[in-house]
């Protein structure tokens, strides 16, 4: 199952201020569709960390 599909199933289950963490978020391994989904949705706040290594994303559902 693709990361964007998993995300679309998971997001409605996350409570407001809940977090979604993802690993392997560097430029070589991350799914561009997933990155677009977590960075363009106005209901989410996303940080991309440790991009030099494996990379981690931390996404918070605002409401």
C-alpha cells in the first residue's frame, strides 16, 4: 500500500493536535506524493528533520 493511500486512510483517525511520524523522508527515499500531501494541506503543520540522514517528518493535525 502506498504512503499517500495510507495517509488518506489514517488522517481521519488522528485527533486534533495528534501527530503522524514518518521515516525515510530524505530526497532519495520519500514518496513525492506523500510529501505533497503533508505539506500542502492547510489543516496540517509539518516539519522535515534530519534530511542529511534517513529523514523524519513530524506532522501535526491542527483541527
